[in-house]
C-alpha cells in the first residue's frame, strides 16, 4: 500500500454492538487502497462479517448498531446512507454462503444486482458477465439453484459487480468450494482487482487470501491484533502456526491438531 | 348444456374476483410473511369508494382512482404499522391485522353509512348477453375480462420487469436484496399497494348486480381464503388458479348439488370451498403448488 495516495475506504475505530449488549467489534481501524486486494483474516466469531456488514449497511437486519467510529469512502462518510445508498455510492457486499436467489433464473439474478440502473447499462453488464463466463450464458434461463457451488459463487460475484462498485466486500468466497472452484474464484478476484475494483476479502483460508492480497489484517475477538503487507504476514510465525497450518518445526500432525483443539475447548 | 355454460361463466366471474383477492393476500404473505386479515376491509373500502367516485368521475377513471387510493392506504398501513412488527411472532401480527380490519370497517361505516348501495355501472346492471342458447350477465363478462387483463398485466410486471425481479428477489431473501442495493422497504410498500389496488378492483366487481355493496362485503374475502390454502401459500399462481376453480365449483354446486341435499343443502355451496380446504389441509397441507423450492442436492 502506498502511503502517498489516500485510501478509498477507511474504517476508523469502529465499534459494533448486537442486540444492544453484545460487543462484536471493539474499535477496529483498517484501510483499503484505491487498487488492490486487502485480506481480513481471523477465526470464527472474530467479527469479520460484522465489519463487512457495518461497511455495507446490513447491520440493522441483524439488530446490530455502530456505537462509535467512522466509515468513509474517499473522504465521504457512509454512515448516513442506508444499504441501497451505499451500493449506489459504490460499496457492494457479496454475502457469505453465496446466497444465490434459487427461484430466479441465472440471468434474473444478474438483473436483480442491476436494479435501479438504466436498461442500456444493465444489458451491457449482463453481457460482460456472460462474456466472462460463457457457462452462465448457456444457463441463463435455468433456475440459478441448479448451478454447482463454484458456479454459484462466480455468479454471486458477477451479480455484485452489476452496479460497477468501487470496492467489493467478499465474505468467505471460498467457503465449501472444491479446490478447482477455489482456483476459479481466486482467478476472478484477481481479474476484478486488475480492472480497478478494490477488494476487501474476508477469509479463513489464509493461504489463498494472502496469495491474492497486498495487505492483510488479522482480527481476533473484535480487535485488529496484527496487520501488515501480505508477504510479511505470510512470514509471521503466529500467522503460520494458526492460519497457515504450520508448526514452528514444519507441518503439524492431525493427532496434535486434535489435542490442540481439545485444549482450547477446555480453556475457553 | 346451455345452463352449464351460463353457470360456468358466472362461476368464472366469481372465481376471477376471488383470484384478485387471493392474489393480494398471497403477494403480501410472500413479501412480509404475514396474514393480512384486514384485506377484506380493503376490498369493502374499494367498493364504497367506487360508489362515491363513480358519481363524479367517468367510470373507468373512477375505477383507477379507487384502486390507487385503496392501494395507497394499504401501503400506508404497511409503512406506519406493520413494518414495526417485522420479526415479531406471527400471532401478534395476526391480531394486529384483525384489529386494523375492525378499525377500517368502523371507518367505512362512519364515512359511508351502513346502508346497502348498488354498484353503479356504465352499462345497464341487468343487461344480458346472448351466447349461443344461453344468456349471461354483461357484468359477469366485464368482470371476467377486466380481471383477466389485470392478472395478465401483473404477471407481466412480476415476471418481465426490473421491478418484478426486485419484488421476487426481496420476497426470496431480504438480506440478499438489500446487499444488491434494492430498496426493500419501498418494494414492500409497492407490494402492499398492489394488494390494496387489486382488492379494490375485486370489491367493485363483487358489488355489482346481482350482489350489492354493504358493510359486510369484507367477509367475502374469507371466501377466497380456501383458494390460498388449496393453491399453496407460497405460490401466487397456484392461489389464482385455485380461486378460479373454487369460484366455478361454488356456482356449480349451488345449482347441481344443493337441490339434492334437501334442507341440509340450503347453503352447501358456501361451505363447499372450506370443505375442500380442510381436505387439503389434511391430505396435502402445502397445497397444490406450495413450496416447490429448487434445492441443489
């Protein structure tokens, strides 16, 4: 990340509370530059999805609220905007678990992503998605629920691109995908980034995520515990041990992993 | 044979009005997951508004204004009252809509009085049309025709337009729709508008000769209720088809079954749709078309 250009998306000291009592984020600060991929890593329950929801304006739906902090897109605060306003401003979230609209056709899923655009622009973007993935064109009239998991994820990301976002928030796009599909989705993310769309990537699959990202943040129990350039994080011994699956003296055995988990359960 | 055709057309005309009611009930259920028991009073309100507006406006314009006003009121109810109930137990919203229905009913009696009124029509209310050997009421043909136009138009709107895609996306998954920048709240309001508008149109046609407009017209909506269960709560098309079938069966059983049941059969046709509904609830509770979601295996 170059220090000279101001960041596209800036999150400052963000605190989020669910149901007025559960603190999910305890003041996180992060930045997404005008180009490139930023990874947000962390275990389950660290607050990764909460951070994305806060940025995209979907907290209300989960009875969550921002109690402190700022979210700015090129210097403009996003906080006064509702979810649809933030999409118009250029922030689009692709939800965890693909969330394809099963009953709608492949094409209608894309069209739903382009709601509120002119017919001309909408048509062009559907075409560009079809050009990217000819398979989607072949199946345009089929219910989108019939696509495979990997295809659904590709469709979900293309659907998120319909409004020409400036920053795309991806929530665990590799979850539950086959290794081949992981490769395809990673390829798509790389393309999107090359085309000038910034990406904030939330992942548990740290290996893939740090392979794509230029910068990374590690979140634990609602706080950023570590951040730095991706190559630096890849070399970090803690990240290697907890997120990349390496022990200090090489690969850990499955036997030991089980013991580690059991120990953790006792302690927590 | 001639009698059958005659009954068939008036049955379909009745079914058409049921279809409009069932449609409104069903789209609201799909969009907000609640049973709107005030729906019948919206229908009643539409009929009364029409009797007043048709005095001052050309008939078709009055019909459009009635639909728009009733739809607007429905959208207002959703925004002001029911939106706050999102996430509350179904029971609460049912009681609330029942209460709203009572309020509306009282409001209608205060505004329009409790007298029975005739529904004004630009054609002679008793006019009959010769179809082969049989004669049918012109009103039946008009209501069948107008309803078909409305239903086809709505189907086109929902299936072919961006707004329709947004409506279906919002009713399938609100969070996804929000994440795509669809203003789910406004889409929901529009859904209620459509429900109110179609209820008003149904009320206008149900109030025509041989029936009339009185403050009990709202209860007719309950007659369309079996159609929703038989067609499947999730399926708007199913509810519409079932409404036509039940309207037809109601009229036919009145002519062919009631006479054979003696004193017991006096109002059998009115009970018949409920009997069908109970049969469905026992044998196939999801209805004919309900819940056939696509699932990936």
